[in-house]
């Protein structure tokens, strides 16, 4: 009986030591972050919302950053992740081509315009040329809210201040207010046409 107990004890000790030998060595790698899949924000271990939101998953912080998730409060969980994120170079997304950019720009007769001001949705100012009224379109005045402001913002989305665009003058040089009458082109695309195509202006005959 004594020999049987001793054998069982030795066997148990042997199995225990084998199990311990098979355990992977502990590593010093950081714990994964908790990503809130609903908000797109990830939380660090030990913080209030770590592992508590309804929809989420545990992933390494670098993977969370690469996947586009944001650190809660803008605070990284580890210096390694902060350094890796700051070293990344943002690659701008390619521009989305328009289904129709309108008539092609004329090959000759264009003059350069350095945009100094956008008065409203159909009038800009060019350095050395003064005010320019875009031909063939009409938009609400700037003080006719909310549509005046929307039209002005629409033109600013196409022609930013300090941009250099091309002008093609119409049959009449200037209107009764002294504004130059012209079609505007940016990178070969008709600004006048896009204002109509995007719904910020109406066409004038």
C-alpha cells in the first residue's frame, strides 16, 4: 500500500513538472487594446471602458491603428504604438473622377487669373484683373440665405483662394458693373459647368 501511494505521488510530480515545462515562456509584449466597434475608438488596458462596451474585440494596438481606429482621448497605450503612428506617412486618396466635366477648355485665348476673393457663387476677383463674372450661370446673392451661402461655398470648393485658374472671355468684355465676363477653367475643367452640374447655379441663356 505504501509503495502504491509513493508511486502515485511520484507520477503526479512527474506530470506536474512536464506540464510546467510545456507552458510558453512569459513575454513582455503589451496587452491588446479593446476596440469599440460601434464608435471606432479603442481603449487601453486598465481604463474604465476596457472590455465593457457591447460590441468590441481585443486586438494589438498597432493593428487597431492600421485599421483606422482612434485612441480614446487621443492617448496611446504604449510608446511603441505612438512612435509607429507618428512615423506613418499619410497617402492622399486619389481624386474621384467626375462622370462629366463639361466642355473642353479652348486651346488658345486663355488668360491666367490668381484668385484673390470669392464674392459669391458666380463672381470672383483676380489679381490685376478685378472682379470677374462667370458667364452662363446665375446664383443667389451671398446675403440670400441659406442658398447664397451654399452657392458661395460651392464655388469655393472648386476654386480656392490663391489658386491660379484660366479665363476665357466672352463676346462682351465687361458688364455694366465693370466686371470682366468670362468662363473659368481649372485643370482643364469648366468651373461654370460644374457649378450647374452640382446644383449650385442655374444656367442662363
